[in-house]
């Protein structure tokens, strides 16, 4: 793989991603300024993740809005492969989904794919992925979704509901489709080969249009779902994609839940957050203070700055000052890290409280098979 190459699939992300190229490769649509205006007009708010291009691409979001304006409601769907504890990068599409739920007052489904992570991770048992599914559900609930309108689906638990839908889907996807989409080989286990039909199933759980906020690495599954939807008499799911969240150790690759050092978990203590960022957060600063003052830092590659931009500093005016001061050399890397540490720790203090409360709410959120 050469320096300007990159790979984006659900199970493997590598290299420095060029998002305009990715849009072309995947055949999605860039979120245009007209579309941004339209969303702003409907929701009455200019969400910073849209404004800053954290959500940068979509498939048929305009159709969802057309229908909504005609009075036809859609529902939301997203999910998580429970391969470990939740890290802060996972919260990006979930927080955005929560905003969408508030603005549009719609139903939301959250799928926990304990089966998928059992199939795809050689070292995880089904017991472990089930345990992480429960842990991840707490983080999801902690974000404040409407308990009346939100259901959590756990694949191994809710298979009774999912299976008949998955069977409809599976019959229309052949091996050469999945092979071409995911690069499967003869050695790939057959759980993986069937898996897309389970991730597709929640798209058709209600007879309404669905909008899926998701990391762009998950797009290939829904490309297949969209292809087969008309063949089973269903509407194609619409998607809105977020960029991959960099790991602490730098750009190129998403934050991975299996790499302890490069990851901030929602369960980390304030001192763990502080140590991880100080030790591991990739810096765009100069090697020493003298040079930094003279030459300034590079916020574009600085992970601490990027976390502020993506998530932790929604205020544009404040972010701009940080950007300028870092670039000019006025703000040192250590000072920038200190800003981020403070932001993450105050977020986590509240999140961890809500996560505790979620233990008493979980029953209410779990989907019940009929
Ligand atoms: N496969 C996803 C993951 O590994 C989990 C998932 C299931 C998902 N359904 C989804 C992600 C719908 C986005 C949208 O994390």
C-alpha cells in the first residue's frame, strides 16, 4: 500500500483517508451547503458536527426530508459491535442520533451485534461479546434517548424477530456480492458471510423509511441492503456518514477498542484520561518549546485539537482561538492537551453518573420479541 492509499471496510481501516476520494469510491453524496441549510431550516439548529463536516456524506437523506415534510415520519437505526468497552469515538454517531431523535421526534433502534464480534474476533467468546453488549448498552442509554421511543436489539437475544427478516435479505444476496464487497475468501467463516443480512434486518423492522447515522466504514453493508431492498418490496435505507475518529496515537486508522493505549474508554478515571492523553496523544507541536514558539504547531494533525473539533468544543469562537494560538506558537502542546483533558473529564463525570442510572433503565430499553 503506498502512502496516499487507504482502506475502509467494516473490519479493516488503514491509511490516511481522503474523504472526497472515498465518496467517489463508495458512490455516496457529499453533504452540500444547500442540504446543510435545509436541515438547519427544518431542525431550527445548526449542529456543529454537520457544520464542521464530521458528518460529511449521505445516501438519500433528501428523500427522508422530502417525506418528513409531507408528514411521513421515518425512524432511526444505528448499532455497535460489542468487542470491548465503549470508547469516546463510538459516541459520535450516537450523540448525533440523539439530536436527530430530539429534533424529529422519531423512533430509534440500536443494534448490538454480539454475534458479529464473536465471528470476526478470533479471541472473543460469545459470553464476552454478550457481556460487552450489556456494557455498551449502558453508554447508549446514558446519552439520554427517549425511553418511550428507543429500543435496543441484541442479536443473539432478539433472533426470533430478526431471523425472518434476515432470511428475506439473505436469499437475495449471493456469495459473489459479499465477496466483492468485503474481500471474503474461502477461509472466511460462514457466520461472517451471512452476517450482513442480520445487520440489514433492523432497516425493515418498521414499515417506514429509515435513516442510519453511522461511521462510513459501515457503508458497505448498507450498499448491499440498498441493492436488495426493492427485490423484497422494501424501501432503501438512507444513510448519513461520519468520518473515522482517529486513535490517540494519530491519524490513519480509526480508534480501535482493542488497542488500550490509543483509546479513551467511557469508563476511564480522570487520572487515566490525563495519563493517556499526556503520554499517547499524537502532537502536531514542535520538538521543543523554543521551536514551537517560533514555528507554531499543526492543528490539522494534532489529535488533541481534532478531538476538540470533532466532539469536545462545540463553540466555534473558542475553537478558533485555540486553532490560532496553536498555529502561532502561543499555545503549547502541553497546554492544548490540558484543555482537552479538562473537557473530557467533565464530560465523563456526567456520563459516568448517567451510566450508573442506566443500569436501572436498561429493562425498559431492551427490545422484546413478540
Ligand atoms: N457492525 C457495526 C460495528 O461493528 C455494528 C452495527 C450494527 C451498526 N448495526 C449497525 C453500525 C448499524 C452502524 C449502523 O460496530
